[in-house]
């Protein structure tokens, strides 16, 4: 018996003047995805309904009620037997190409921890002048760069739209939750690459609190459907979007046409830095944690590392560290295997490119996977930043002093995003400050590069604050006040993933 999965959500009580048409797409394993063909009249009814539901909900509910409802929803999803999670487990590996293990262990288990009510950002606007040095925020530190220059301000947005990229699980759900904290109705364009999770999550909100859910619409449509996009932008107070350079150009033009503020988050470059201080007894543990950053989401996120800079002068050399990393890549790949979108050609291309360099006597050494599932490259041939082929291909480069790195990456400027670090606390603040000055936004403990904390800024802006105001301040965060404790906690997390997957495979 086949299974039909709806990739859309709105109040099912809406009655359209003309019956909507639906497209069904078989994706294999007896699963069919259903997507509507929108008309402007249908979209008008959907947008009118989320506006009305917002008003009805505000009359009788406050933020604590929203938080309680979201916590109940998350509790549903943390239960492996929950029907929504079971459906997602069946469908997401097929549509995303990620493995079940990646979606279960690195997706669900940690995503729902991020958006539990105790972790959601509820503080008011941070005053930049109070954060001209790294100061406490959440369980980490933040610093403000630049002078305020307000280009958009609306502290009572009625409708916020979201256009989500499909490379990382959970973004649509996070956007729904953020909007509810500021009393805004929500429409979400789910990505073609992953059109399922947003609708499933909205339906689970409906199970807990129907009126809250009915202030949300999940709308799958093509980015080429200009009529739909034009109408939705015209009805929105702000649109937040994630995507690549083509999306940036197209959506910026659309936002300017409708005079709608666009909170855009586009293509970025991220990397890892390891100080010599961690290259002695801890070197194997740091390699273990670095392997998780490389394997997580198969390097498909903006926050995924594309290079690793290893400081010379430690007990373990950068080349030796590359060998340790290769051993850990094999272990981590067994725990978090690749899915159907393995990027084997990218791995092979990287292998042949650097095999040629190595055989020609260049200062390069490759550490390949026997099955071409990953590739570690030690590379002294080019000290400059280079994009990775991704799909678990990582270059390790030596650097004489980590203080040289900010100048090395300065040309990337606004394309910089996350820096994963194993740097002792007494060197970390100065390094983070220098990275903030050249454009980086998030300094995260190694192995946590893809684990966004709810209080952290995105690309230099706090996700809740940018729904109200764009003020031009560039915020930089450090995800911990105690990196040694964070590394200890990260090792525990990493090893629990490996152990859980080993147990699952035995059973």
C-alpha cells in the first residue's frame, strides 16, 4: 500500500472558490508527494486566514503559551514512535540524499534541543555600546562591530515570509517558531530539495494548538513561479531568505520591486583552526571532533568547514594531524554514513587532482578512503583559501601562527561565516576579535560548527532582532565561555553518536 505525503499546510477549514489542483510525484518506496498548484485567489484566502488566526490567537495567548505549545510539539518529535517522525524518517533520506543515521542522530536529536523553550532567545534588543568587548550572552560571548545605521524598523510585523534553502534539515520549523515569539503570521516556501519537514512540523503544531498552527502556511512552489512570489512579497512586512548567489540576485530584485525588507543569508565560507596547544595528548581527540564537523550534513551547509588550518610547533605536526583525522573520518563515516547523494565524483576528482600533485613531488599527501567516501588532503602547495569539492573532502594546511589567519582570509570578507576552533581560552578572545574585524560571524567549538545555538547571531545579525530591525551592526559570537569544558562535552556527544549507531546496527 502506497503512502501519500502532503508537502503543504494551512488551515484545512479554508474553502476555495475553485477547487485546487494537485501534482503527485512518486519518489520511490511506494511514497508519493502531493503539492498544490496555486492560484492568486487561493493564496489570498490562505494569507487572509493566517492574518485572522494571528489576531485571534493574540487575544487569548501570550509568549509563555507559545513556548509551552512548542515544547509539547518538540516532545512529540523526540519520540521515535511519533507518526510525524516516522514519516519523516521514511521520506527525508529519499528527498535529501542524507542517510537515515544523519537525519536521526544529527538532525532530530539536536535540532529539537536547540528550539526547546529554555534555549529560545527572549531577551530584548542588545545595545551595541554595551558589547564593544566580548561579553556574556546565552552560554557564550558576543561582541558588536560597526556603528548603528537603521535601514528598516517595524516592531509590529503582521506577516513574515520565509524562503528556505534545502541543504540543512529543520530551517522551516525554526522560522515558524521565531515568528511566533514576535506575534507574526508566517508563510514558508519550502525548498524543492526538501519539501516535507516543514509541513509535517506545522501539522504537529496543529495537533497541540490548532489556532497557533493556523497562523502558519507552508507553501511549496517553484522559484520560477513569479506570480506566486510577487503576490506573497506584496503581502509581507519582511521576507527572510537563505540560498545561493542566484537566489540572492533574484530575491533582492523582487524585494526592491515591492519595497519589502529582505533579510538575506547567502553563500558563505567556513573553516577550522587548531592551535598548537591542542596538538599533544589531545591531538587524537581534536581529530575525532574535527571529523564530525566534516561529516555533518556532508559539508553541504554554509557553516561546514572547507579547510583546516593547523598551527605548527606542537608535539603533533600538521601532516601527522591529517593522518589522525583520516583514521577518525573512517570511524565517523561508519556512525554517520553518506546517503544516496554521496558526491563520489567530487571525491574522486579531489583524489586525482592531489594524487597528481603528490606524484609530481609537490608538498602534498593524500589520505584516501578505500571506498571513496571521504578524502583528507595535507597541502602545503597553496597557503591561500580554496573552496572544497565538499562531500567530505577536506584539506589540512599548516600555519606558523594562528594570528596570521585573519589576514590570510581577509579577501573573503563578507563571505566568511563560521570558524571552528580548538584554541585555548587565553588565546581565543584575541583571535576571535581579529576574525570579527575581517568579517567572520560565528566562532564555534570544534565539532559544533553545524550546531547553531538559538541565541547566536546568523551572519552577524540576531535572528529574532532582524525580524524587527536592520541596524547595520555586525555581531560576532563565541559559542562558549569555557572551551575546555565545551570540548569535553563535545567528546561525550560525539562518542554517544558512535555508540548509539553501533548498538542500532547490532540490533
